[in-house]
C-alpha cells in the first residue's frame, strides 16, 4: 500500500473540544499535512461558523466530520489507536515521543483505519479514555510546564505522520483485530476468571488494565481472539460440569 493511502486511513479524533475555532484550525492543520478524516466526540461545536472561519482551505474536512457520542464508539472499528498526553510517564502505559509512534501507526494503517486521539483543551483525556490507546504519545517540549493549544498539537502530530510516511515503515504482516473485538475478549476473560475464583489485588479494574495492556501491546489478530474465546468457553464448560452453575 502506498504511503498516501496509509495516511488516508488515519483519523484525527477530537474529544469534546470546547471551542469551534480550535476544530477549524485543527482541520486546516490536517489539510496542510495531507490528512482528511476528522472525528469529533461529544459535541457539535464544529458546526459553528467560527470553525469554518478558521478552516481556511479545509472546508471539505469539516463537511465530512464524523460525530460520535463517546470515544468507545468512535474507535470501535479502528485497528489501532494512539492517544496523546502531556504526561511524561504513566504507570498504566509507557509514553513515547510522537515521532517514535508515527511509523508504527502508518505500519498498521496498511490494514485498515487507525486513529490519533486528542483530549479536551483544558484537561485532556480521562484515565478511562487513555486506556483506549494501544500507544500513548507525547510531544516533547523544552519546559517543565508544557502548553500547546489543540490546533498546534494536531499540526505537530500530523507533521510527524507526514514525515514518517516519506521514510521506511515497519511491516505488520498480521491484521490486528478491531478495538471492539479486543474489548469483547477482555470482558469475556473477566467474566470467566471471576467465576473461576480470581480475586485480584488491589481491584478488578487494575487487573483488567494490566491484562488489556498485554492485548494492546501484542496487537492481537482476529484468529488469536477466536482461540482465546475458545479457551474461555472451554473453561466455562469445565466449571459447568463441576459446579452446575450457568455459563459466564
């Protein structure tokens, strides 16, 4: 697949932007760097004339905006997702500079849609939203108190994507499963493991965060998920025979 086709599979996802001007300026930044697909989550502020006023030359991107009620719905069909954060290091995931992540995003884009998620202007993404990311990326800055507005962040990330597209890209010979399928197997695993007596420390959410991180790092494919469903189904069959309880 040609590099421009891979770029065409990348969606920029804005979560609850509060200012229509920022959406318009982000669309203009995308257009400048060759990206076309814009998704907006949780708001219709992009419909404002203020957004169009700043989307100079990128009106077609605003016309084609996809709107979703929440991030889970927006990324459900993605093969992989990058979330952006200003935090240098998080316990839940390692955080990489965006230039290190961009080639991998393009590599997976050979197989279908992928996304880059940007948080709210004031306070970014929630922890739950960050966990939708297979990679966590940050824009390196020479300050202890980094501050970029939304459109600037979109421009810098899109620039790194365009730059990476011009060079050699990593190959992913397997097709990663969609995010919705990975979420489904994680839920299945939780039900079966709890039924089997798992009592994770300190809590189930923390345990599932770690298990989800394993799935995300592996970018498991659809046949892997079928195998895992089969294993958990077999565990249920075994427990049914020995406990008489219904399946999970």
